[in-house]
C-alpha cells in the first residue's frame, strides 16, 4: 500500500510540475497575468492615457511610472512524493495487503501427492487427507536474534485440523473442539466451552454458559447468567446487576437499589449542586434534596413536607394543607391553612382570604369582596367600583357603579333591570326590552318572542321560532319555518319550499339544481355556453349543450342523442350509433 501510495504521489507531482513548466514557458513576455521574469524585470506600465500626457500608443521611454513589481517565486516542495496530512483521508488505495499474483513458470509434480509451484507460490494436494497452500516461499529476513521466515503457509489435514503459519497470523484449529489463533500480539485459545484471549493490556476468559470475564486498559466486564449477575465498567462509569440488586454509575452520579424495596441516587457533586433521592415503596416513603436550590421534599404515606428558602409546606392529603412563608430568606410574609372542605384562611402582604361553607371574604389594599348566599358586596380600585346584591341564590336587588368608567346598573328582580355606560344602555322588563350600543346597533324585544334589530350593516326581524327575516351587508335570509327557507349571497342562493320545491344556485359557474314536484332541472356553464337538462320523472327528459342535444322516454326506452357529428338512437335502453365521423366521410366520398 505504501509503495502504491508513493507511486500515485510521484505521478501527481510529476504532472503538476510538468503542467506548471509548460504553462510558464508559453506565457507571452510582459503579458498578464505572467508578470516579469526574475532575470529580466519589466516596467509596471499603466494601460491607457494618463493625466497630463498625450493619448498615443507609442512608448515614450523614460523611467517606469511606478514601483518595480518583484517577480513571484515558485517554491518546489522538498519531498515531491510526500502526501499532505489534509489529503491523506482523500487519497486511498485498493490494496488489500495480499501478495500479488505469483509470476514465473508453473511447475507440476506428482510425488504420492499433487504439487505445483510458481515463483513464491506452492500448492500440495492429497484429497481429502491433506491440503497445503504457501506464499512467499523461501523468503526470510535477518534480525538481531537471527533469520526469520516470511512464509505464509496454510494446511488442512483430514478435513478437521487446520494450521497456518505466517509472520503475523498463526492458527491451529481442530474443528470444532480446539482453537489457537495468533494475530500479531493478540492470542485466542478455545477448548470446547472454554475460551481465553490475551493481548497487550487486556484479556478475556469465558466458560460458557457459566461465566464471561474480561479486562481492558480502562475497564472490564463479568457476566454470569446462572448467578443472575452482570457487570461492566470503564473510566466513565459502571453498571452492575445481581439478582434484585443494581448499581449504575456515570462519573460521580450513582444510582443503586434493591428492587422493588429500595432505590437510592446521588449525583456526587461537591461544588454546591448536589442532588440526592431515596425511595422505599413498601413504606410509601420518598425523600429528595437539592443543595443548589436548598430544597427538601419528603413524602410518607399521605403526609407531604416541602421546604425551600421561600416557604415551608406541610400537607396531610386530602384534608389538611399548610403554607408558611420565609421573608427572612427571600420569600414573602404569608400564611395559608386549609381544613378541607370546612375552612380556609390565608393572609399575606397582598391579601387576606377567608373561605367558609357558603361564605367567601377577600380583602386587598384596594378592594374588598364578600359573597354569601343572601348578600354580596364588592368594591375595587379604592372604591371606584361598587357592587351590592341581595341574593344571589334568589336575586332580589342589584346595584353596580363604576365612577372611573361612568357605568352604572340597577336591578329590582324580576320587575326591572337597567344599565348605562359611555358605550350603550340597556332596559329590560318582563314584557319589553331595549338594548343599544351607541353608533352600532339597537335591538328591541317584545313579549313573548318578537325581536327587532337595526345596525350599521343591516337589519333583522325575528318572531321566534316561526319567522326570521334579515339582511347583513350583501347577504339576506328569509325563513318561515318549516315551510320556506331562502338564503342569498353574492356567490350563491338556496331556496326551499318544503317539501315540493328545492333550488340550489351557484353564481360562480351558473350552476343550478332545481327540484319541483317530479321535475328536475340541471344547469352549469361550460366552455362554449350552457349545459342544461329538464326531466319530468320518470316519463321524459330533454337537454342541450353547445355540441348537441338529447331526449329520452322512460330513461332510454326510446331516445335520441346528438353530440357534434355523432348520433345515437336508444331502443329498449340499448344505444345504437346511427351517425359517426367515419360514416359521414364515406358518404361524402361516394
């Protein structure tokens, strides 16, 4: 591979040097972009007329008008055959490290067995007892300890014993009982279920299926299926499982336990960010600590305790809940206690809340709220809004006022309700109602079900649930339930006179589907006009389109169809062609 890589590099270097030399020799003197030669510098002339000089094409002589430009020098590499490091991954070879094909005269002999040789190659055969294949025959090299053979010999004896001897690989295999294999410094020994491998800094020992053990430079492994044990480790972590016990380590983070009784974890951080947890499922116990956030959580059955620099929480689920703030360590001054479903009381600098069955009381620096089944009162924004209600289980009286918005409402139920604001007003009694949004819409309601609405975009009159008539911009509707329905828009219109008349029209393509009694009318726009048909079901049908027409009696018992130069007659629902372009041409020819 090295020789081939050097040859490729030499070829590429020679080509590059040759091409560069040829291009250098062909450059015109003084022409761009060649520049001057090292032995004969040229003048750095400005192309075209210069300011203050006559416009002519002749060289006026004299000194150059600019600095002399130095000639670029091409530095040849010291080792033209060397491959740069950035190119090593891109320049490859198809050499598979096998010796080349033998060369020379082939010599065959029979000496009780068959033998052939060619150059450094030899083959010996005595099927099926003996087979030998040898390469690099007779080659050797001298070392300080003596001469070393470079032959690569493979032999097979009795189809069961395989032997190989070479400088890098040795093998002795008595199939399938015993194996001895050497590949450089890696050695493998197998005898039945036992196996041993050794190499620099590592080894493996197997006795299948009892145990599998191995060691590496930075770790190792041990597996024993019968003992339900498996472990492996390296510099970054380790994992062990032995029956119900397990332990998993990733650097300093360790999780271990005895399933399903105990689970424990610790990230092992010694820089103030340590996290630990403990879970004991049979005792319904869980504990967690976070050193960085100074947080602790403990759960024992229904009891939950949580602590952090902001607050302490203690709960007995699902009945008792308690929260206490820690203003001295960054929290707020607060206290909340709940005895569900009977009592809740919470207080902080922002509010006070009391909840009892049927009573809610809340106070803040700018608002106050009291809700009960019989009386309610709420003020917000330092009294800018005021709501008072008698009820609300059986509403009798309601009064609301917002001085900032100029809004107010008064209700004496069930006789009167009225409200006003800068955007509109409302009046409602048991027999009449008026709802107005200034500049937008106005609606009247008259007992029992009459509604009249007017707005900037249209109008609507409804007599619930019988009649509905209205228009909104370019859309309209008319409904007299359940007999007449009509909906119209710029793109379509639907009209139904239930149950005898149905009409659906789409104005985008002039399509119409209309049913009136036992008649059916179909229409749609095509490229050259309209395609329409009329049917008196089931007796008669007639239709036209830009290319022809048709008629049928009893859906084809008798009929005729014309489509351009085609003509068909239907007799007993069987179509018969009576005219076609071919027949027309033949008739014209005759």
